[in-house]
C-alpha cells in the first residue's frame, strides 16, 4: 500500500469515527436515560408523576445538554487520539464547574442526569477513540 493511501485511509477512519462519536452519542445517551428513569407510577397524582419523571424532567433544568455533549465527546475523542489524557480531566472539570450552580439549585434528577449523561458520553467517545486507534494501527 502506498504511504499516501495509508495516510488518507487513516484520516478517513479518524474523521468517520469522530462523526460517529459526536453525532450518534446523543441517541445512546438518550437510550441510557430512558433505561435509568424509574417506570411511570400507577396512580395519576401530580406529585407521583413529577417524581417519576426525574431524569427526563431535569432536561428543562440542564439546557443545552445536546450541544454540550457533542463538544464534550469531540474533546474527549480528540484528547484520547492525541494521547493527551489530561484533556479528559479538563473537559470534565470545565463541564462540572459550569453546571455546578444549576446542579446545586435543583432537588430533582438534574444531578443524576448530569452524571449519567457525562459518563455515557465519555465512555462512548472513548470507545470510538479506541476503535479509531486500533484501526489506524492496522496499517
């Protein structure tokens, strides 16, 4: 294989898996949120419904989560491929500090949504980066 073709394939693999990490991460996170939420209550009382909505209801409190998640996954993916593990710590620190006032002010499922969403998002981006690292090492 020619060196130019090998480099082009590596760039293609990195680009495609970056797009996968950034854009398909949100459906994965939403699926995990649905699994993490408790089932709907048997009675129709307003308090019971609000309590059961926990993580889903917290979406109103944590606005911009979809875009923040995309940037988070891109930064984690790029940090891992660059071998800069400290970048992951920076991303998580910035995200945690930026969301701290909103998390402190709520009593609902906002903290759980933040933690579950962050872990899922980071693990998905790490899996995509690991796959990219493995694939570009094949040739």
